C-alpha cells in the first residue's frame, strides 16, 4: 500500500498529514513537490491543508492550475484514490475534480474548533471504517469552508450518495449548505473535506476518531 | 572623504530623525564631518530607543540571564535553552504596539511575522506562538475596531505560516485607549549543535540578501516606535509594514534547508531598521567591516534612494554571510522556493560600514561605534509612591454569587474563546493543552514523552500601584502557571512596555519593575534569556499602565502527566495549597474592587518568593506523582473565579464549605499570591492524603481541604448555588456579544 502527498508552496499541514499516514500506514508516504514531473506509483494521493500560494487569490485557485494537477487528474481517472483536506479540498474543487464551491465562512472569520461529523456514506473505500450515521469528533481550522452548490448539483450529489460527512448536532462552523463537510466524486475514489481528521488520530490528540478514515484509505492493496 | 549627498542637513532634519542636539553633536565628533542624508538615516535607525535600548540598557544589565540550561541569553535574535537529548527551545517575545494602533491588521500580522523570523533565524522550526494583547476600555470608540483588526491580523499571519497559538492574554483598560499593546511570542525547536548566530566571520565573504524584495514600506518605523503619539497619528500609517505570510513560510523552509547544507556562517533577519541594523550587527559582532552595494538589492519599487533602501522595513527578508564555495547550492535552494537571492556585499577588514549606490559611496561609517557608541542614558527617576494598604475594615460588600457572576461575565474574567478560535491552535498535531487553561502545552517531536509549556503574564494594575511588587508578581505568576501544568519553569522572556522614559515617574516605574523582575527571577531560578523594551507608549502625554509582560517556558518530562484546569470527576477533594493561613485577605488592586466598585485603591499584593518557590515545588511534585487530576493557580478574581473556571472547563460543579469565620468577600475574591487549587484522586479520609498533609505541614505549606467536586452547581460557602450552565453562559457570552454590539 503506497501513499503520496503533493506539496505546494504555502501548504502547512503537510507535516501533520505525513505524520498521520506514517503512523497509520506504517511507512512514510512519497513526497511530491509541485514542480516534479510526475507522481510516483501510489494507491492513495493526498493534498494536505494550508494556504497554497498564500491563498491570495481564490483559495486553491493557483495550485489547481499547476501542471502536476494534470497528472493527478489522470490518476484519479484511473481509479486511484485521491484525498484533499482543507486547502486540498479547495484545490480539488478549483481543479474541477469535485463539484461546487467553498466560500468564505459565514462568520467571515477563521475558525478553529472541534465539531461533530455525521458519516453519511460509509460504503466507500474511504469511509468503510465507520458506520453509516455514526457521529465522530473532528477539528476544523479554516477561513473558507462554506460549501455551496447550485440546487441541481446538490440534488445530484445528495442523490448519488456523494455526501461523505455532514456537520452534526448544530456544529456547522461555516454556514455550509446542507451542513456538508465533505464530498465524493462520481466514482467515490476522490474525497474532499474541510475538517482535519489527521489532527485526531492518537490518544495525544485527545481522540482517535480520524484514524478510521486513513486506515480504510490505506487498506486496499493495489 | 567626499561622499555623495543630495539633501542638505539642517537642524530641523536632524530633529525629525528623532536625534537630540547632543546626540547629533556626538555623531559629528565621531565621524569628524557632517553626515550625508543616508548616514543621518542610518544613525537615526541605530540610535533610536527601539534599536539601541539607550534608556533601558543600564537596568537590563541587572537581570539574571544565566543558568545551567541557558545556551544563549539576550543579545541574539532569540534566547536558547537546553531541554535535554541534544534539543533546545528557542524563544522570544516582542512588541508591535505602535504599528498595531495605527493599522491593527498589518501591525499585528507583522508583529507575529517578526517574532517568528527571530526564532527561525536561529535555526529553529517554530512550534508555538502566544499573543499578549491589551486594549482600551470596551466602551471606547476605537476598541472594537482594534480588537477585531489585531485578532484577525494575528490569525491571518500565524495561521497561514502554520504555527499553533497555544496561549496568550487579552485585557481591557482605559489606560490603553490611546496605545494598545501587541506583544507577540514565538518558540521553536532546534538541535543544540545546530544553532545559528548573527556574528560574521571571515574577510571577503559574500553578504547575501534573501527573501522578499525591498519596498518603501516601513521606512522610519523604528524611529516612529520610539516617539509618543499625538493627534497626527493617522499620518503615520505609511510607516507600518505589510505582511506576507506566504513568503515567510517559504523563507522558513528555504532557510532551514539552506542551514542543513552547511553554507551559512552568519544570519540575521531584517527587522526594525531593516538592512541597516542587520548588516551593522553582523559586522560589528564579528569585528568586521561590511560593504553593501545597493544597486544589487532586489527592489519592488522604482527609483528608491539609498536612504529608503537602508531604512525600509519591508518584511520577510534575511541577510546572511555564506561560505563562497556553497553559493551555488544556496542559490538553488532559494530558487526552488522562488525567493530572491542576491549577493549584495562583502565582509571587509577595515571595520567600516560602507554603502554604495549608483556607483558612488553614500555612507562610510565606523561599524563598531554605530552600535557600541550609541548614546546610553542614566535617566533621572523618582521612587514610585506606593498607595496605602487597603484598610481591613474597608471591604465593600456584595452578594457572593452575584459578584461571581458579574466578574465571570465581565470583560476581564470572561472567556477568550471568541479570540482564540480565530487562531489555529492545533496545527502540527502536538498541542496537548490549548488556550483557556493556565499554560499551553505541546509535546516535543522526536522525543518519547517530553513536552513544553508556555505562558504569558503580567498584572498591570499591580505594576501601577507598586512597580517592584508588580514586577515580582509578573514573574511569579508565569512561573506559577507553568508549575500548574506540572512543568518545571526553565526560563523567561520579558517584553517591557512603559510610557515616556524622559519623565522621571515613568522611569521610576521601569527601574522598580525591572528590580522586581530581577529579584523574582533570581529566587525562582528563572533567568531572562531574551526580550524587548517598548517605551514612549503615550498619547498626548498620558502613559499606559506599566506592563512588563513575562513569557515563560517550562519543561515536562512526561506530557501525559500534565494536568489541565477543568474538574475531571465528581466527589474529588479540592485542596487550596499555599498562601497565608488566613487565606484571601488581600483586596487592594483586585478585580473585585476595580470592576464591581470602580475602585483602584490599595497596595498590590506582595509576593513572598521563598513561599512561592516552596509551594510551587510541592505542587509540581504532587502533579508528577499522578494524584492530581486538575490544577489551577489563583490570580485575578481570587478563589471564586478560579473555582468557577475549573467548574466551567470541566462541566462539573463543586461545593466549597470550609470558609467559616472569614469575610466571604475576602475569602472568595482576595488576590493573595502563591496559591493553587488542586483536585485529587484520593480518598479524603484515606492514608495517602494524610501523608500528603503531613508532608505539607512539615514544609510549612498550608493545604486545607476546602470542598468537593460534584453536582451541576457551584456553591461558595453560604452563598446561593449557581448552576454550572449559568456560569458557563455568563463566561462565554461577554466577548461575542461585545463584538457583535
């Protein structure tokens, strides 16, 4: 089982993500610099969180147009699992790998706190470690996580079981439509989410609720 | 020597550079001729209060700065302290007060950027940040705007850079109406054998400029920060720099990568007075001259003059002296991160600071004297007048439950959640205790169980009433907050914020506060390893409360033995450890008097340092033995507020009964020092607790069992019980409703 982490300048949760993948997967993921010609052979490709290119333009917009993203698109089309967390989610949306948009939080402020997530679809390679309807704890830390999609798109992703996680128990921190915290692509091999499961994977973090996501994503042998 | 000079030097020009006539005479005597305009700018940058510490130096020298663990004390970009296993913690606190008042977002953001740069300049990866913020009265017209801008600026920079904010302070007082305080702290981790310093070594070596391009922002910023504010303050906005955390993050990664190659001989970040200060410091420390060719400096604005380039405070820039044979390797690292890399000068053996611009020499000054011969003042000072102690009979009465709710729901004691939720408190995945407790705790990467604790403290009310005791108290409280997590206090950084030192009564506050800080640091074996002085915090002649902020760092051998402030279980005995036997007798300068009765009278509480040390050592030992389930020190608002915070944080109530015979106001709201509340996982009738009491008694430490955790309400003696939910609502409500109001 091989994982790779794509790093753009300005990302800053790459170390957290690499630590989580290493602790759960047992080996260090390959680190792919945005200027590298290609992505090494991997079963899971992750874009971690941060502020790529400072997010001075729309969050993720510049990274999404980086040449390495063409390689990522090819892999995703081949069925390789792709995970984008926080800025990674924003980049996947800007790259057109996931539908919708992530707007500024409704409060207009950065928010870092723990929220509750409902596992909406537990029948995927990312979420099979959870039970459908299970409520898990997870931290968030973002300024632009207010998910939006037009009515038609929303109807489609809801209907196709493409909502992965929903903010639960009134903890929606950003005003996301339908409390959406994370979504899949059509084939459910691409997952983007705003919360940071990589920051809740060991007792030292005060909980291990994020662990099952990585355990599942890292489980399948290529 | 003929140097190019385009602007005539007049007395008005000299004065507008913040140089006094006698200081200008000193320049004439030193160089034997009239300075050029560029040179005048360089002198003004090097000799202002902010860079030269000319009013404070004499007193700073009295502070204890050494200790068995201290690797580097004051004088470098940050202090360095050994934490064992070949690792060191590198930290400093620095003010960005004046810029933050003028332009809150950018002022605060660049304050955070500057302190982070100080830390990674030394080769350390930043792992924790804190911010001590002080604003004017909540009802002052500017306060909301300033709170909103400063907090957004701190978050905007730190969150993007990627460092967790683990603690800090937010306080309101009308005395900061015209001068807010933004004191930014950062700490990083490095290997003890891979610390980088600013002292240049070797002649003829390349001086390399790295990072962002130079613009006109911040020209004269350090001089601005060395003057009082008047009504013309809005005109000073152009002296505030603009921050770019994206560049800073790349600069961090590039610097650490470059340092790993072995190419770096010396490094200095460009902070206050930018290129001038960094070049002079590297040369002067290494007994070398420096020659700079400004035509090589990467600029982002056209037609910049030598003067502007030398005084620009554009952010995210570094100056290094590199091994010439590694220059290509170094350049490759910076190109990878898409940062500017330019050889802008060389080290020389003539001890001159020479600046070339458009092919001509515009400055040629003696480099050592620029730093060492800066004026130093022994400013006149007067002994502060200490107010009489509050008369024991003069205790304004109020219902205890009502008073507690008013305090916990007021601007001073309420939750700071509105603030710290705008900061990324958990990035890096090592935050073991986040803001809201006594100290932030992180675990140390690369070590099995080691942790570090961080706190920031000062009580300006106490410092105003009694600067000596207030100085002591600031150190003691920082030491106490670290102890309350189970950490061993290692060392501290001081950020001394005062008014105009040319006024003897302000200088008196400074002198006595530093004396108090020094005494406390000596007794508590808590040396000062870095710091910063911010004077002239006055607007239209009215000074701030004296505010010597202390940033403390502690070491936890086992972070999983660290405890928080929240009650963790029902039916656990609560012990009040330390303080005088009559406990809770000091109401002078208390929050109870100030916030509920608008009184600022009485002396500040005195700190018995020997008792402080003895008590703290006892509490730390208890925590490390594993019998303590929660610990909280008593500070503003005394026993009542501390109990409420423990109940709110844990979501569990408590009943405190053992208060007979005392005035309940004194008992619950007195601010006597050196006290901790602990809850224990011991049977209050059992042998273990009896042994604990015996040990405390033998040490002369008062440790009575005052109550028990449990139920969903807090009951203080005979007062009406308050549901924890009511307390929590009051505690959490003040800040958001104020900011929305």
